[in-house]
C-alpha cells in the first residue's frame, strides 16, 4: 500500500538523494546526476507551480519510500516516480503508479500519460500492471521511450472489476462495445469534416448520401 503526502521544502535534499542514485538517474530522460543548486532551483520552482504536484510516497509503515509527480498538461496529466533503492522490487512501484493515477483522475484529469525509457523493464511492468497501455514508441531528447496512457474509463472499469461488481469478461465486453461506439461516432462525424467532392463528379458525392440528396421538386401534375 502507498499513501501520498504532498512534498514540502523540507523534502528537498531527500529528493536530491533519490534523484542522484545511479539506479534512478540512468533511467531518467536526463540521464545524469544533478547538482545541488540546480536541483533546489528546479524543486522550488515546481513546488510553486500550479501545474505540478510532488508527493512523498509513504509505505504501509509510513516510511518515505520515494517520490511521485503529477504534471498537468493540455488535456492530460503526466506522472513520474522514483523509489529509494531499498524500496524497489517489492510491488511498491506498481502501488505508487496506481495511487498517483487515482489522484490525477481525482484532480480532474481525463487521461494520465507516462514516458518510459524502453530499457526500464521494472517501470514498464509497473505501469502495465497498473492498467496502462502502450500508445507508441518515440524518441525524446536522444532516448528511445514508450508513451503509455490510461484513460478515466479504463480506471472505472478496473475499479468495478476489482470491487467484484463485474468480472473480467464483462470488462472486456464493455471495452469492445465502447470501441464499437467510438468507431460509429467517428463514422458519423466523418461526412461533416471530410471535404466533399463537387456535386455530380463522384458517385460518393452528395447524391449518394441520403442526407445530402436534393429534395425532388414537388409533383404539380395533380395540383
Ligand atoms: C520503476 C520503479 C518505480 C518500479 O517500482 P518497483 O517497486 O521496483 O516495481 P514492482 O516491485 O512494482 O515491480 C513491477 C514489475 O517489475 C518487475 N521488476 C522489478 N524490478 C525489476 C528489475 N530490476 N528487472 C526486471 N523486472 C523487474 C517485478 O517483478 C514486477 O513484475 P511481476 O509482478 O510480474 O513480477 C522502481 O524500480 C524505481 O523507482 N526505479 C528507479 C527510478 C525509475 O526507473 N523511475 C521510473 C521512471 S519512468
């Protein structure tokens, strides 16, 4: 179990120690240790920012196991985390991803995203276990990364499944239905956004679509 406590100025040096652990900085996008002054500037700036929330990850005994961050972007939140060396490999990372994701949704995010270096096996697995899915591979600042995400709907499904309200088969069925509805909605939208060929030049033009078929002139023979 992991609880989140908002970080304060007093946590600055602990965060620096976690950040500069070789097992952590090698897995960061900026893969080098950071200096004390650089870190303090960055940390104070982040603490003041309305777009960032930094948390201390507390284990079941209330010990500080690591740090987690939520950064609000346009339409989504990005989460990232790092555990102290002695706290890794015990399932706390997975629990922390779950806790940070739930917090981001509670803060109003509709989608939570993560950028993870391809060779960071433990992190990729922790995010998969917490219900994230792969979106695509990318190259960020010279590093090969996976972009992963979890949407609010996935979270609700997972919670419902976990609480025993519905089983996994139902979750899969709902997800298929949701995708079908999304595809249907996409098809509905398309005619309004796609450029339409000029009338008469294409069989698939306005004449082919009943919504665009010109109304016939009124029959006046019996008038
Ligand atoms: C990434 C990190 C948060 C994962 O947390 P963790 O508590 O170590 O991971 P978990 O114990 O929840 O394990 C998640 C899965 O990864 C596997 N795993 C853990 N450490 C591993 C390792 N070194 N190599 C391969 N797999 C590993 C676990 O076995 C588990 O899978 P399983 O349940 O199928 O066995 C943590 O290792 C960490 O802080 N690393 C350094 C900083 C970092 O990489 N941050 C993430 C940047 S995106």
